[in-house]
C-alpha cells in the first residue's frame, strides 16, 4: 500500500502476479497507477513493473488476439504491431481483479 495524495492505494507486483521469480528492486523499477473497475466503480491501484520505456495509445491500430500457453495470456487484451515492434496490451481490469487476486492468494 502507498499513500498517494492522501488516498490509500493497494500495490501489486507484476512479477508476483505472473508467477515469475522476484528480484530486488532497481532504480528502473516503477509503480504504475491504474484505474481499475470493481463492481461498476473505479478505484486506483498500483502495479510494480521492472521499467517503462514508453506509453502509447492503441488509437486505431488493430488488436490481434493473444495466443499461447503462458500464464500471462489471460491478462492480455491482445497484441499490437507498432512500427517494427510487437507489443502486448495488458488488460488492466483482469490484472487488477481483486476477487481473482484474493482467490489466488496473491494479495
């Protein structure tokens, strides 16, 4: 939990959420503040990530389905082709679903 301008915001480590090995936080480690829907209400939640290199909007780029057997796939909205790069678009509602997190024991 962090205090963000007087609001208590729960924090989730993305590595832990994806079942990856944890390592110590580095200077590039950041907390993204996202707005998540919970029972038709929006709430702020923090997401610890290794680093952020860029933030882009989907715009009118086509979203391709995420495929594979990885534990990460249920948390993806899909895949975007951005220039010569392929980027994964996270589904913040699925990723920050508190009922799912509590059921998985990852709070």
